[in-house]
């Protein structure tokens, strides 16, 4: 079967990174039944990701990382998602946060060095906790109901965060809250074992069950002022976030897995009504060709924009619409590819004995990751009308 990744590997370094991701993909795939059953992130997967040094890759080299580029990040994530989309999406948030903090210098140097050392030396993992039941996606601009109230030299936090990916296995949370004395939205760095912090196992979804995106509950969490690591300005500037392309990379990885399995099925399945396998049936060949055409379109678009991000640093501020367009294009095409794969396999695709029904459930989650399709279309329209 044609290796869909070879055309996108451009150096020995990328080959080695790809091989690491492929090894991990083989391991995490074996744990899918456990994650599907428990709707939680696998501790065994996390152990493997740490032992391979995967969690440190975005760090600058002086902290023990490899300072991977956006292009390399997507190559890693897409390949890992072929093994399991939930695992790839989950660890992608951790890695993306590191890239964001490193590139945009959102924190003081002292705080960044602290968290970089924790990740580089101890393999700690981190993620943002921003979504809430009342506000929905943070990208819509809702003010957090989580409140930080000043109490002398401390802040007291109370609130509930939803969709906190890997909540039960994270070492640190970056929690958004409305900081009342500053009349602004801020983010606090909180360790997992801090008093008043707990995780409620609420994650029970149709797809992406292995992300373990449970609720993070904060009850009278007492924090020193230095843990307020980010504070918004009156008119915050929304800089493009290249690292968010880990989302489309993940869902394209799921689509590639479905494509590969469908092609293998077509090459080996021969009903007694035919003298050949179904791979020779014209309408099956048509669907296989359509899958590959769609993947070529989405993947070349994604990697081209990533390469542009890496090589034209001075143009990054203008790449927002293209980054958003990649996400919308890739996640919709990924869903289409999985649908075609299931049409090739037929009714067997609904069986729990095969992975197609999981691909079908998981890939649809991409439609609900930011940015949403309607926001992307409006962004492109506004750019055209300027």
C-alpha cells in the first residue's frame, strides 16, 4: 500500500521524528478498547509519550527539547493520530501550549523557565482550562464565570471548567478567570494537587472518548499573585496561532487510518458473487480514488501553510485566515474520507470488531473544535470585502 507520509518527509531529522511517532502510534492503538470503555486518557500512553521524549519536543533545546517547527509538529501529530486520534489530539494541546508560550512570550521569563524545566527534566504535562458550561468555546469571546477574588496577598478562585482534555493526568492547569480587582480576564497556573482543585469524571461522549476531557472544579482555591501568569488588556490583540493546526492534523490522521483500512479491506474481501476482490469493482475504485484526491487536497494545503508559517516569520500576523481555512477544509474533508471508507466496507463498518465505526465517531468531533466553520467563512468574507 502506498505510504501517504513519504512525500511530506523532507530531511533525516523529520524521518527520525516520524519514526518515533509511528512507534508510538503502534503502541497507543493497542489501548483503544481500554480508553473507549473508560472514557479516559490512558496512563500507559502517557508513560510511553514521556519515555520517548515526545512531550518535550516543542521546548527550546536548552530545556531538553528539540524546538520542533510547526511543519514537524503536524507530521508527528498526523502520524500519531493514525494510531489513535484521541491520544494525538490530547497531547497536541500540551505541545501546542508549549509552542505558544515559547513563541509569543506570554509569561515572564522566570515563569516560563520554571515550567520549561518541569517539562524538560520531569516530563510534566500541561493544558489550558478555559471552556465553561455558560460561555461555550472561549473563541466566542464569553467572559468566564470562574472568578478570582482578591483576599490580601492572595486570589481565591471558584468555578467549573468543561472539556479539560487529559484533566485527570495533567500536572498543571492554566485556568482562565475573571479577575475582579483588575476587571479583566486572566490565567492562573495551578498544580494538580493544589488544595481545592478536583476533577469530576463527566466525559461521556460519542467520539474522542480517550481524551478524558472531564470537568475541572475549583473550590476556594487560594493562589499567590505570582501565579497570575497572564492578564488581558482592554483591547487584546488576537495573534494567529499556528500551533492550532494540530487539530486538522489529528483529524486527517484519523481519515488516513480509515482510508488505509478501507483499501486493505477492498484488496482482501471477495464475496462469492465475484471472481475478484472488491478492489476491482469500478464503484469501489472510484471511492478509493476520491479518498486519495481529498486527502491530497487537504494535506498539501495544510503543510504548505505550515511551511509558510515556519519560513516567513514576518508574515505570521497575516496568516490567520489561512490557518483557519486549513482547519475548516481539513476537518470537513476528513469526515468525507471516513464516510467514503465506510461506504466501501458496507455494513461491516458498523461492527465493533472493526475500527470504522470509531473513526466515524471520532472524526466528527473535529467539526466542533475551534475555529468553527461559520467563523472561518465570515473571516474570509471580511478579508475579501476590505
